[in-house]
C-alpha cells in the first residue's frame, strides 16, 4: 500500500507556512515565506492579497520539492489562516482593495461608541462575542462611510483562508468558525439578521458567503492550478477552521473541559464547551469548533510572549547580540536565569499590557499599560525577567478563572510551548497538567486533521486526533506553588 499524505497551508499575519504531514501526524517537509503587510496610516494594517497568494504558490512548490513524494499520494489539502479581518473580492474574484487585517485599529472610535451606547452588549447577547477593532462588522461599517465605491464593487466578503480557498478552487464560501467572529448566532449556527441591522450594514448582506461546517467546506483543486503547483488534479481542498481553532484541534483540544493556550506574540486562551457561554459578559469570543457539537470560549489577550521579546530586546541587548554572533540559543540561557529567582520574583509584580492597544481579555481597557511594581535597589535584571514570565502566566490565570469549566488539562501551543519554564509555571498556577505535543505547526496540523476527516481518511475527529497527535512532554503541577500563584493573582488584580 502506497504512503498517503496531507498538505496544510497556514496563512499567518506575517508568515505563510506550508507543511506536509503523513497520516500519523509526522511533519515530513515544509516551507515558509514572509508576507509584507502595509501600513498606509498610523494604526492601519493591511495586506496585499495577491502577494499572499503568491506566497502560497511558492511555499507549496518548495514543500513538494523538499518532500519528493508522488503528487498522487497527497490525498487532501487543508487551509487555515488568521481570523477576523476583511478580504474583499469583485465578481471576477479579484481583490477590490488591500485586505484589512485583524490588527488594524481604524475602527477604534466606532468601537468605543458601541460600548458606550450598548451596541456591543447587544451584539454579545446575540452572538456570544464582544465587539472589538478586529471585527469585520466594524470594518464594513467604516468602508461604507469612507469608501462607498468599495461597497459597490464588492461581490464577496472573505477572510484570509477564504481568499486562498477561492484561489485554489474557484469557490466562494467560509466556515462556521470564521463566521462566528461577527454576524453569527452560535446557538443556531446561522447568520443573524439582527446583527446587520444593529450596525447598519445591511448593504453588505448579499456579499456575505454561506457558512458551512469546516468538514463540509470542501471543493476540488482547479485542474489548471494543479499543474502549476505540482499536485494531482481534483485533489480535495478543505477550508477551515481558522488558525486559533485549528491550533486547538491540532493539539487535540476537542472535549468539553479541554483547554488550550496559544502563547505567541498574543496570548490566546480557550476552553472547549458543549453549549454557549455568557460570562464574562461583553468580553471575548464564543466560536464554533470544528466538531459540530462543540464550541470554544475564547479570551484573547493582546500580548503574551511579546512581553518577553520586548524585555529581552531592551534589557538584554548585549547578550542577544552575542548569542546571534555565536549561533547560541539566547532563550535557553535567559530561561535558566529566570528559573533561579523564586516564585514571586523577590517581590516584583509585572502587568503584561505592553501592546499599544491595551488589553481585551478578560476585560477591555484600551488604556491599560504594562508596569513593574515592587522594585527596590536590591533587585536585579533576573528578578525582573522572572516577573515578566510570571506576569504572562498571571494574565492567563486571570482569563481561565473567568472560564465556565475547570481546566482538566492545558494543551500549550505557539512559540511559548518551547519554554519548559512557562509550561511548568502554567501547570502550577492552574493546578492541572500542561501538555506539549509533538511537532511545531499546530495550525496546519489542525487544518489537515479537518481535511483528513473530510476526505474520509479518518472516521471522526476523535480518531484523527488519536492517530495524528502524540504528547511530547507533560508538566505536572506542584500543589505547593498553586497557593503562591493564587496570592499573586489577588495582588495582580488589585
């Protein structure tokens, strides 16, 4: 029997990645390419849609060249990408304008007004998701006012993975996970017309694509494109879920109580539920998971590992430069230094609100700012370094204490998953095991799990997770440390 493979495409905010997996979840080959974002005005963030597509073409080709496998052995493609944002195409499927990214801040004044008038609270009552500047509804409202010609020219309102799916298959659609960012009722898993009326964007309604369960959001690869990419004609392509949900699927978080933290530049904290959740009110997201009877309660902080990147850049500049010259791993060195300081960082507390946009979970505060408290003359950089690690953990704990279910076990993904110190801190703070699974490309892995189920290679998501995901490391909590983190959280909140 010949080998079989699945190809995953993951369109991040700044990096496009392609990874080939076998059916046991091993990462066979991959490629990545930076995508150039555009910043035409202060606070704006856009993407060249054609540039993103060309990055897909380049990375798929590179991956297949490196893997050197028979194209006929690639049974399906899975596509995922950054959530939120607004990617518009005309009737011919061409970009109408540069995509507005989730990180764009042009709608900040409108969002503040919606919190003041109660529109955000009303949106949350309908959808389980609070309004923020990432939200596509806010983008469409802004475009309607400032670029009326864009409304007339737009035939379909998409997101990142939907744009790539259109290019691969010629089909306009989205999946339930991306749709539940904005105009969706997760109770009925359908669009809710009240949301279009609430924000006065009824003019866009005809351009909103149908939303399918991720496992049904499939089509065949265009034959002409197959030759260009080096794939077999009519290969199945499955689009969805979007990257955060795909990462949860890619680390095996599919049962109620399963929790996942994606610790990257931001900190994405989520837990699987079987029904919608309404607390905390008017904060965070309620998102459709890939399994049709599962939802995700998602509390995303603005900044996670980005705090550590900032601190090291500003306070360990010489060490960072030396490590780069020597080809050494600066993070391993710094982790050992931070690990030498005791829990509580010798009295220093750090609030990790380093992002200029403030904080969005488990509370919304655009003016929140990072700070160290408790400093005195006897403190060293290593104490502050430890405090940054702890501040990010306390931010996660602040979110998880607001979740509807106890965390049974935490699956850790993102760049922070490479940090044993962070993993152990999270285990101690939550009082539950923290599991890091084999591999590194969890978004692409989740996309190909969905594609594998769609292609009939696995009988269910449960079967796919069992075959494709293997734990690499497990960090057991130290009960003695949990009380210490509880005391720190009380100070942190105060």
